[in-house]
C-alpha cells in the first residue's frame, strides 16, 4: 500500500477556483468519486442523475440543528425542518427498489433553556412523510467519549446529565429492503457460550409471558443477533444488576467513541496544516450498516460526506460510492483517507507527484529506459 508523504505528495489550495463546476469530482477511484458543492445542487447535476435508481444505501449524517453556529453550517427550528425534509424525495430517486436510507443525527436543545428541542424528531417525521418512506428501525449510537453537554446545564448548574447519544433512522420505500443480520453477528457473551456448551438453562414461562422451550437456546448460530440498543461495556449498571467485577455485562450497543489520535486522515490533515473535520463518522458505524444492508458491488451515496469516511469504507469493502461535501477544504483533504495509487482522477486544482525514495539507487541508462516505459501503468493524477 502506498502512503501520502512517503510515496506520493499532494498540493491542495486553500480555496477552489471561482466558477469551478460542482458536477466535476475533486477526486475519483475506480469505485467512486468525491464531489464538492451544496448537496441540493450536486445531486441534481447530470453525473449524479445518472445514478438514479442505483443506490442500495444512502448513508449520511447531515448538519445538526445546533444553537451554536458551526463552520460546517447548520440551520435551526422550522428552517431546519423544511431544509431537512426537502432531501427526502431527492434521495429517494437514487434508491434501488429495495434500497435503504440511513441517517444519523444528534439531539438539539432550546436556546437558553435546559429543555430539549423536538426539532430533530419533527424533521425526521417530515422527512418520512415527504419521501413516502417507512421507518424500518431506529438505532442509538452511544458515544462513550462525548464531552459533557450542554455545558451550562450539565457542568455549571448541574441540573442535567451528559447528552451522549445520537439517533440513527433506517428508512426505505419498501417494507422489506435488502438486509441480512447474519452478516453482523456479534460474539456470544461468556454466559451464552457456557449455556450452549452445557445445554443447561431454565426453560418455561417468563415474567413477560414468553415461553422458552427446552431446545430454544441450544443451537449455536455462530454469534448473537445485535439489538438496536443495549447497555455499555464498562459502564456501571444503575439497577446494580452487575457482573462479579461490578460492571454491567457488555451487550451489542452501537458504540463508537471516534477518538483515534492515530487516524490516517487526521495525520494527513495535521501534516498539511489543514483543519480536521469536527464531526467525523466512526468507521465502525459505517461498517455495521454496509455489512448489514449492502453487498460487494452495490452503490453507496453520502450527500453530506464531510471527511468521506463513508466513501473510504465503501472502497475498502468493494462497494461503489459517491460522496458530496459542501466545503472545499474538507472535501479536498478527505483524499487522505485513500491509497494514492487507487486515485485515477483529480481536479485540476490538485497536484499529485511521486516522491523520490531515499533508498533508491541511481539507474543506468537501460534501467532508466525501462522505468520510463512502465510509467503508462501509473494511475492518472490529472483531469
């Protein structure tokens, strides 16, 4: 695998040139392309219209309706609800007949008040209505490393607890979109492994009126079916039903802290003095839904691509992809997530060159000629 800075270097201008076409990708691989521009404009451009009816999954995290303005932009209240819902019919056009839309979005609070806003819920419901979509299932993503917020009510007045989760809504125009939970099975808990091994458990009627048969839990299905929410590994149980180590037994909560300090994208940005995207999608979250809802070769669309985690994971998993990001710096520097030798096209504003290896020895005339003749095999780095 080639690495930026070791094998290839890239020059990225701070801003895109005036008049740059949003329908032209910033960079592309054999499997996908990254576009820069407002999603509502790029999605209506001809190159993207050609993808109508092909996307097996639209997976994205749009800007949140935050009270504090962020660099990546966000609306509030009724404006946000109207803007968010306007994407439903637009994104639906891209879906395959059995495709899915999965959207992750955080919570909002009323300005100046210790009261949660219902803007996100209203926006989701309006989105479902305008798109004629079905809510297949709601998931919860717990961020174990999220800082205490809102600061005023949690840290200062101490009248609220930390807001540490976001909602993920899985939607589809059909009741039965393509999905297979056998591809996302989790390792059995120690107690379940013992149960399967011994075949001993208490059968019969449970307090919730479920009947557990004598053979119900004796089959080894190679893993547990993950729930859409659960308790958390390492977090004390509030009802004190705990393990011998005084911690709640781990289940399969969608848990991703997103704090990797050695992340290749982060290092790429730091090395070039670029701003790191503040709301990066955890890789494990993308992998979960791509495994669950798509197959190799399927098309994945992310209309709010940010640092393009979705595109990079799709690339690694052999899925086709298309991503859109409004801000040039974020879109351009997301190229750092990709092996430079996979890049087949770049915008004319970008310049990629091969770095001379320090350990290379001088070539004689015959070797130089041979090396030159093989340059046709190099990836295309110019538009």
